[in-house]
């Protein structure tokens, strides 16, 4: 029971950090342009692979 709760919490944390990095990319996309577009797919791929 306890370990299940723990894994749920860590799952939520990784989802939150993923959202934060996506927000960061959107926020800075105009400034970084091409770099943000290059990084975004690899971040998305990593999130999908983790879940």
C-alpha cells in the first residue's frame, strides 16, 4: 500500500517536471527558435518512454 502511494507520487512529480519543461520551451521558443524545436521532440520522446 505504502509503496504504491510512493510510486504514484513520483509519477506525478515527473509529469509536473515534464509540464514545466514544456512550458519553459514554449516561453522561450521565440528567443531560441530552432534550438527549442530540436529539443522538444527528444523531451516528448523521453516522457513517452518513461510512462
